[in-house]
């Protein structure tokens, strides 16, 4: 049973990779693996009452930092997963330029985070669900590929988007149900 599941997941991951490679030849299995890890982190954050979004900064296969959205716990308006992870990565590597690192995040970054992503000189960005109301990587703006800014980076959208948006929808549905009780 476990072996069957493992085989099925492996086939699914290979199909996901092939689909994304058609648009982004730079994407690898490591990017998908980091996104799956971010989804697990996001799920855990949702259980703690945070909006379930998580981000991981990685260099090759090495995880440099990871964080979930922590606005409720920290009372920090800038407590978005991407910003927290970027700050941790800079502190760990002892530099603010993260040109050899990539970032995987479960939700399309907002303007604040997309700005921080450009400013950190990241190598590439991979994200899950799009955010039509607040996203700044294709939805409302496309900050990481704006030619007027001094750094641009390749971005892959929609990686495990069904899982990523399912997490968010489930969280908000549960919160609404709780509030109406
Ligand atoms: Zn943000």
C-alpha cells in the first residue's frame, strides 16, 4: 500500500515537473520538493490560526531558511512568510545578496514581499496559488520582471496550485464557520 502510494506520488511529481519545464526550463525536482515542504509548513501554520502561507529559501538542495506567515503571533504587519524567510536567510549567510538562492512560497507574493524579493537579488521564485486580489507577481503587478527595476528574476507560478489554494480555501471556510457559530 505504502509502496503503491509512493509510486503514484512519484509519477505525479514527474508529470508536474514535465508540465512546468515546458514554460520554465530552469525548474528542477528540488524546486518541487521545496514547494511540497512549504505546503506542509503552511498547513501547520493554519493549525495555529495563521493564514496558511509558508516560504523556503534554498541554495541547491540546501535549505537556508524557512518560515510561515506569523502576523498573528508576532503582531508584525510585515510578518509575511517570504519576508521572515528572507531575513533569516540573510542573517544565516551573513549577507543580504541572495543571488545564489531561490525562494518557494505557497501563495503569490504581495507588493511588499515581491519588492523584498527583488531587493534580495534572488536567483528564482517558485510559487503556488495566485492571488488575484493582492498578488504582485503576475496578478496586479509583475514586480520581479519589471524592466524599470534594477534586478529581474525568473518566476514560476502555479506549482502545486491546487494544494496551495485548497489549503487557503479550507482555512477561510473553517474560520467563517467558526465565526458564524
Ligand atoms: Zn507579502
